[in-house]
C-alpha cells in the first residue's frame, strides 16, 4: 500500500490538536490506516547515504502513514487531515462546487483530431486565488508524483500538468504534431529544444528517462499550446518552463491528458478537491470547457454526486452487527459519505467526488465496519461449512502422495512460450493458451497449461541435491474455454517426478496405481469403462515406448513416462527422470 510522508507538527496543526505517538497510532487504527514509521528528513538522507549520526533536537519529525491503495484522496496531508477531522466529528463534510460562471466565460480547451492516435483525452480545471506556503506547495507537487506512480500507472494512463495561468492566454489547444515541429524551453532548462532532441536529452535523466518509451516511437507527440502558441507541456514527459508554478502563483491551470478518461477524471478531482481548500473561495473550482473537433464539448471537473442505495440488512448481516439506520448513517458521515435513511428503511448514500473508491454496496459496508471499529464487532463462530469436493479430493491426494515419500513444491503459475512448448518438444498450440497482455518480462508470457515446466525447472535448479529427488505439485493450470464468462477456466492437476540414478519409471507407475486406489478406482482391462487402465501413448516430452496414457471411465486423464533426454537437457538436468501429470478434477 502507498505510504504518505507528512511532518508531524504540520499534521497536528491541520488537525487542530496534538497527540502522543500512541494516541495518534490509535486514531490511525480506528480510521483504517497505519502509522508505519516515525523518522526525520535528515535521518532519511543519512539512511540513503549509509551514514551513522545522532538525531539532532531541531530535526522535524516525519510520520510515514500507510493508506489504502484506492484512497487517492489520502495521498497528501491536506486530504488526510481533512478526512481525520471529519472522522473525529471536528468538521462537517465539505461541499465542493463549481464557480458560477457562464459557458461563454469559461476557459476553452480545443482538442485536435490527431490526438486520437496517441493520447485522446484531456480534462482541465482552474484553482483561483490560491495561497501557497512552502509546505503546501511541496505537498501539491508531491501529490502529483504519488498519483503518477499510482493510478496514473507511471504516466501511461494519465499525465498531469500544472501551470501558472497568469503567464498564459486562453483559449488553449491540445494537438498531436511531428516532434520536429515542436519547439519549447522545458521545465528547469534555459535552452530551447526540439521535441525529438528533447527525447535524446532526457535519456540520461534518471527521473524522466523511464517515461520516454510512452511516446518516443510515435510519429506524432501530444502537445498543449496557449493562444500565443506557447507550449504548456509535452505530456507525459515534461512541462514548459514558461508557465512553471511557484510560491507566488495565484491562479493554477491544471490539465490531465490521458488514454483512460475515467482515471483522468479521478486524478483531476483528487487534485482540485484537496487543494481548493487554499483557494480564496474555499472548495470552489473554476470549470473549463473541453471542445472536440466534432463539436462535442464537456465541462470539467465533474464534481457531481451520485446516489447509491444500500440495504441495511446487507450491512448488518455482512458485518455481523445489529445497527439501526440512524447509527449507520452517522458512521458513514464520519467516513465523508453523506447518508440518510430512505423511505424503505434502507440507506441512501451520496458519494462525493473525493470517494472514487466507492463502487459497490460492499465498499459502503466496509466503511461502516471501519467507523464502527473492527475490535467492536462481536465474535461469533461461523456455521459449519462443508469444503468443496475438489478441495477435499485435493487434500486427500496430497496426503497420499506425501505418504509415499514425495515432497510438495509450489511453482510459478506464469511461464514463457519457450518453457511451455519448445523446451518440452511440444508444438506451439495457441488455441488453449491464456496469454498475458504486456508481460513485464519474457519469463511471464502466459498462464501455464501444464505443471511439467515448473517441476522440471525445480529439479534443474536443485540438480546438486542428493538423489533421488522425489517431488510433486497439485495446482491449477488455465485453458481457454468459450463456454466460460471470462473465456477461460482453471483445471486442477497433479504432477509428480522421480529423479535419480535410474529413471524410476516403476515408482511413478506405482504412484499412479496408489492414487487411483486411494480414490476407489479399480484397475480394469483395456476398454472397460468402470475403472481405469493404461495404454501406450506418443507424447513428445516422453521417451518413445516408455510412456502410457491413463484412461479413467473412458476418458484420458493423464500421462506418465520417462522424460525425453532432449527435454532433460533443455532444463539442464543430468540424471534420468520419470514424470506423471493427471487431471484431478476428472477423478470427482
């Protein structure tokens, strides 16, 4: 979960009172967050430089507070302090509103059609009459960094630009142009750069080089201009130096360009709601009209409140309490969710623009539980639950295999195309493979369709272990299946491997017989569908003539045999191995 670093004294000043560390830890726990660490700025620097020094008395104490990953409104001191004040009933829930100006008077952002090919969306807003202090200014910048790392997914989904509006002239335009035609002075520079030169310039920048890949291979770059063709920013890389904000900035223009419009709206709402508290007219935000080339226009930010009806019985039944509607509404108000009892006796919740995490009645129920206090929920013994038949069978098989001397292993569910096919001498079959979109590395390209690669990799990494090696795994594979609503299904498999001076084929064969005996399956002649039998198979991962298929009630449920020498060589295993893999679900 993300961690927010705030100065203790500044936080206490915002809360209107001081606490001992123990008292503040209790407040955090009650609110569903955690005081993770207490340190100082100088201590953080000393730790980074691996220096040992005593703490000086005048060092500012820093609280590192862990907050839920979906509570973007708590990622800065302003949002955190306000939430705690409301929770402690020291402040009413704020009401955010748009400045009362006509559409004709609004600042305009014109979007050119070329942007659709790279970064199609933009949302904007203005904070008027802002008074920054050094601390609030730093918090404003830090919130943007945290949002970029979190919901913005390192600027790939959303990129934030903040500008001194008094240095610019509206209307603005959002365009996508060839990099050779974009020229401006970037933030913290004095030299004018062409956009393609700027990409090369930032390849050595430790912070910005990780964002270059987002646009560098595109024939056009997104860019924002004011009426005088002054560049505001080159998203998602850098803002222009001309409109840089500072402590003296009074009017802040905020633009968020995005590939995901929903997340862009959330990001914009998070920034303007947190820092509108510093505006001359508190909690008032000036809207901006975004006009697209087809004539459609939208006014941002969207501060609308939507209603959600939540059943009182659902809240009480899920938490395990018996609260009246009045008590529930009071608890929700402490969590910044306005609520009232509906005519039907249930709860109507008015979700504000700060709470983008409220998507379902279960989110409302969770806030009730937090405000009520998890330690106050009465303990109760759940009704007797019968385990799923598949899990019960899995546990039974695990026990039987372990009792024969095999050690259980757990391997990665994700794997590579090469491991799943080529290294097993198998032909690539894409008809059943669940592929990982945009994998982080070539080691995690797909969801495994067999337990065999993981088990063999385990032996390959432990080939110096005393022999014999007897290991097994019971786990899920994934296969494409159009009959399922998600397009794929999990399938529980059993795999076991023997590796030693000899192949141990007879031991794996014996293990198969033991497992089938344990589930009550009789060994029958070939063609008899009342039990199980084995027959020759021809799988490329096994040695020809030293392998067999397992047929149970007329269905092929698995294969065992001596692993092919080429496969062993692919996994760097010097000793002979025998392996079995079968479908556990088919034994039910």
